[in-house]
């Protein structure tokens, strides 16, 4: 059975993350930043999260996943306080740094704790069911958070209302999280430090390194849709009055990803790298379909299908990573996977920017999707050939 407290924590944690998602730019502008300074503030958040992603994962494996999760919640509160009460560049930058730190300590810690406790009660054969539920609850929580945050702002016309609601949810999470039970991870005598373990794992040619590389390869496709879907949909509608529809698309993407996570165990009862590579190729094909869409109806259909494929791939990646990771490294490797996605997106950003400058959004999607699909199919063929030779 899936622990109800764990499910509630996963949902509320994701809901809290989604509350400010549709309002962030408006909030930063309201606090005194210029439009040109907004990307710098968001960049500070990303840079802080990237810098502390792996150290926080190692800390979770070494000193407890529950402790790191509670630290992440505690770090959110001063950041929210600065956004509610502060004003000006210094206050905003400090708030974004706190948010980035909280993101780093949250990544991997709660998921690792939930997986570990679930496996103790249900055994390793139930892992796919656990990871599917984690992915679904995370996606649904994000979607609900986006809709609630946007709705609160629409009803009150006050940005601080969404901030106050997020602070309330964080306090509830702290109260719930403090009562979590966590079984300590057993460690072998003379076990190397987490950094040395991670380096050795990623240097090898095993499944974990393949999963991290696959996550990085998927990042440009995800990043390109997140950046370009709004202006492209407005182009297709031939109108700038598409706010309500864009909000529905943004929230619906998380529901579509949740549907992919739920369908995952039914489509692939036994996850494998071959199936993940096939799902990643379908993500590329979905991006190409999005680029080929020339009408709002076909765009919406391709958009949601793309995120269903993303959810399916996320289920496979999470299942395989948790299966391959030893308990003493689980949070570290989950953080490494998250870091690879962030770095893949950062590395792709100048290429996507250049592509949009010399071409159109559909051309960027067609080329990015084509490269992803072709690369995953070539990798799949090479992996299958190597395994055949090894037999």
C-alpha cells in the first residue's frame, strides 16, 4: 500500500511549487525589477539550484532525507517573507537565492524517502507502482498549484495573496514532515564518500550513466516547448488575447504528464533502457508533430500528446534509476538526474535562441525533435547490438 501521508506530502509539495509558476514574472516586476532584470533573477535561482543540487543530494544520503526535506521547507520561508515584505533588487535577489537553495534540498530528498519506505513494506517488485504514483502525484500537484495560484490572483488582484497561500502550505508541510518516519540507511564499513561513489558510478558504462545521459538529451525538447509554446499558440490564434487558453494549456500539460505516468505501468510492466529509449524517440516525434501543427486544434492535441509521452518517459526513468541506485546513494543519484536535466536545458538555450533568430518556432521544434528521435533510435540500435554480442 502507498502511505497516505507520503502521498499528501508529495501532492502538497508540488502544489506549493506550482502556486507561483504562472505569476513569477508579474511578481518580480511588481517588486521593482525591470523586464530586462527578470531573466537575471531567474538565472540566479537556477544557478543556485544547480550549484547545490548534488551537495544536497549527498547530504540527504548521509544525514537523512527527512532532515534535508525539512531544511528545504525552512529555506522557503525567508524567501517568501522577502517577496511579501521586501522591495527592490537586493530583496528580490536574496529571495530567489533562498528559493534556489530550497529547490536543491527538496530535489531527491522526499522522493528518496518515499521510495525507501515503500520498498521496505512492499518489496522491490512493487517499485514501478511506487514511481508511477510519485510521478502522477507530482504532476497533478503542479497543475493544481498553477490553477489555484492563477485563480487566487484573478479573484483578489493581489499578488501577495498567492505568496501568503504558499507560505501557509509550506507551514503545513513542515508540520506534516516533522512526523515522518525514516528508517536509517545501512552503510558498509569503509564505504567511500558520496562524491567518490558518484564519480565512480558515472565513469562506468552501466545503466545509471545511461539514464543520466538520456535525461540530459531530453532536456532541450522540454525546454523548447516551455519557452516557445506561448508565442506559437498566439500566432496560431492570430490574437494576443489568449491568456485564458494559455493558462489552461500550462496547467493541462501537468495533467497530461500525470496521465502518461499512470499509463506507464500498463504500457511497460517491466521498465528497461530499451523501452526508455523508445519512449524518448516518441517524445522527439511528438515535438515534430507539434512543429507541424498549423491550426489551434491540432496544436492542442499534439501539445498534450507530447506531455503524455514525457510522463511515460519520466515513469521509466524514475523506475530504472530507483532500481539501479543502491539505498546509500538514492538521493544523490536522483539529484544527479535532476541536475542533468537542468544542465541540458542551460546548454540548449543558446542553440534554441540562435534557431529562433534565424528560423521559425516550428522549424526549431522540427529540427530539435528530429535530432532527438534519430539520436534515441540510433542509441537503441547500438545498445541492442552490444547486448546481442555480449550473449
